[in-house]
C-alpha cells in the first residue's frame, strides 16, 4: 500500500514541478511576468511535501531527518510568507526555476533509479542548482523589507544561508558515497565477467 501511495506521490510531484517550470518559461517568453498562478502552484507543491517529512519520521523512507526538516521548513517559510501575487518576478524565478529543476531531477530519479542519466543528474546538478536556489530565496525574502522588520529579514536570510551550507555538505557526502558504491559495483561486475565460463580461455 505504501509503495502505491509513494508512486502516486512521486508522479504527482514530477508533474506538478514540471508544470511550474513550464508556466515560468511561458511567462518569460510572453514577457508578461504574471506570478499569481505560479505562486499558487508552488504553495500547493511545497505543502504537499509534508508527506516526505511524515514518511521520514515514521521510518518509511531513508534519508537525513535534519536535512528534510531544514529544506522543507526553509522552503515553506519562503514560499508561504514571501511568495505572493505581485512579488518581483525576476527575484521569484531564480528560486522557482532552481526548485523546479531540482525536484524534477529528484522525483525522476525516484521513479527511474536504474537510469544512468537521472543518477548522474541527482548527484551532480545540485552543485549548480543549490546556490542558484538559495540566492533566489534571499532575493525573494529581501523584497519584503517594507512588510517585515529588517532584523527579522536579515535573521531569516542568515538561517537560509547556514541551512544551505548544511544541505550542500549533505549532498556532497551523498555524492561521495554514491561514487564509492559505483566504483565497488563496477569492480564486482568486472570480476564476475572475468570469472564467467564464457570468458575463460579454452584448454587445448
């Protein structure tokens, strides 16, 4: 049952974030820069990712709970408090495009784990997407200086930066583990092929 729910969730997340990315690209191409529909869908997708956190807490999925809390918590704060209809489009799209691409890669990897392309993207694309996303979050938050106290804004930005460094370090660690495991698997495959009767030299 959990497997079916996870499959539906992963597919819906992939479709949702792909739709968001498509809407952003459409606004850029049309030059209209409307944010209402994009912001609403981002809110829906981010709130729905509470499912990730619940699954992690219940032990149904692996992964760092701290990383999950930091990423989801930070995004929910930025999305729900600072992304609204009429917010600066140029600031918004930095975060939204980075979030969308990261999630499209993540959920594609979950759905197609044996695909080498998604494996490569999963453990490498973050090196570019995470800094872009964090910069976009900081710029989006900065647009609300007239609404919130400056100390609150600067404090949140510091938390986002520190959380971003932690998440980046976590992904670098995961990348190293993946590279190490890939190397071990390759050595085992070579050893198995060399020991295969097909590859053994025939005795005359």
